[in-house]
C-alpha cells in the first residue's frame, strides 16, 4: 500500500525567519524609506496649502495670513486689461470695477505717473521682477482700499471680459479647474477652493459691474508736458465707493479707530485712514506719534473687548509681521529704551515708551494703528519684503 506523505505548509513567519538577517533588515529599511517618502509628500502637500498656488515671483514666501471667508476679499485681476474684484461674504455680493488701460495713476516706489495698462510690465523689468506687487500697491493707493491678492491671466483667458470669466467660474467647476493651469496668483490652493465655492453661491443679481471709463470718476488730466490724459477724480471715487466695498464684519462692530504716524514721512496716517474708512471702519482722528517705530503695530485700549475682528483685520493690513506671533511679546529697544517692535495686544508697553517724550499718549479710540517704517517701505521700497 502506497504511503501518503502530507507536506506541511510553511508559514510566512517561518519563511521570514529562515531568510538571512541581511534580507530582513533590507526589507524593513525599504518599508521605512517608502513610508518616510509618503509622509514627506503628504506633509509637503499640507504645507503647500498655505503658500501661494502659482506666484508671479519665485521669491514669494509663505503667506502671512489666509483669507478665512469673513473679511471682504479684494483682488486685482490682470488680463488684457486691469480689473478689481471685491467679494463681500457677509452680503454675498460681487463688485467688479473695470479700469481703462489708458487711465493714469500716480505709482508708488518713485515710478511716477503711468497708465494702468503699463503698470505690470513696468514692474516686471525690475530685478527681481515686481510686476504683481507694483500693480497691487498702485491700485490700492489709487482706490484707497487694501488689495489682498492678485490673479494674472494668460492665454485665451486674458482676452475675456472680467464679467464673462467670473460668470464662467461661477457656473462650471470644470472651467474653474481648467483656468488654474493658466493663471499666476498669490492666493493659496485652500483660498482658491473656498473662493470658488463662495462665488458659485452668489446670485446673479448680486453681481455688479462698474466701468470707470464710462463714469464721471475718470476725468481729463493735464500732464506736465501739456498733454491731456484720462485720470481719476479721487473725491468722486471715494463718494462712489462709500458703502460699495464695506467690510461687513468691521462695519457691524463700529469700534473707533485712531491712526498714528510713527514715522517721519508725511501724509501716511491720512492714507491709512482713507483705506480704513472705505472698508467701513470708524476713524475718529489721525495724528503724528511722538516717537518713531521700526515696525507697525495695532493696539487696543484696556477698556475695549479682549479681541475684535477689526483689530485682527487691521493687523492683517498694516502689521502682518505680528500675525504669526499673536499674543507673544517680541520687541527690541533703542538707545532711549523705547520699543522698536511689539506684537503685544496690550498698550501698556507702548505707553511707557511714549511718555518719555513730550506729550503723553492717551488714546480715546478703541483701537490704535501705529504706522511704522515697515509700512512706509512696503509701499515705497522696491526691494521690500514682508518680514524683513
């Protein structure tokens, strides 16, 4: 009778045990390396959500703050022409301002007076190129509003009217995804995602288009050489923008704001006050601070609420260096013991400094904005970089 022999199946554990030690170690190392690569890619993707998606300049760092969907978002759009898009998340409205290319503006950074259509290319010939930054600061100064981010359109999308592009994005996610391949922007991927979903929920009757070229806001302007061009009447512009670009959250708080020019450069407080007012802030006075500060700060009085949206928003606009160190005291002293830089949310330290100079500082406002040298350099120094 034939003897039946049953072969015992070796377990995978037994197989692994029978393998040489060197092979086992090699397998473990490969698994660990692959795991680290996957983890690194995942962390890189997560971190990239806080960086500009497709910046116009290779020198752009991580964003100082991300749009959280509460504040009004103002974008400058550059295609064949320059437009401004203002999205109000509180009222869920979109305002599109169309700026004729031949409208002359007084540019910051000592560039002089140029037509809107030339601003971007004018900045691009700098080393390093600053076209997008120059466009943002120029439009911000001309309109008296903060410009948060930019979108530069290329290819066929650059030729479309802005209202057509916005309408296409609002109604087609495929179009919105496709346009990502042909834009340069300092919006992050997470901001672009949130912005798209917000736009898609705006009703058609909540979209307003205003062409400044066909309004009385743009008027004939006489240049130094005797020629006449198209210019902007600032008074009429501010009257028109009153209520149009309100930051709903700021306007609803109605806290009082004071603006102190803590530099030796004139008219800085008036410039900032105009911007705050156009956003719906309640500026009760402007003044020259008795000392100069290197860094801008936004302080609350001891009697005001612990934290307000207005303080947070004004910090984003005027003192973005303070945002990553919120609630942390970070300062240096000059030879008089006065603060050069403080991100504290209390004004006790700044009072101690200011009282060493003639005229004690006593603010009747809920929030005080101190404009330092960094704010002046941001709008006047071609080599300025946030955080420098």
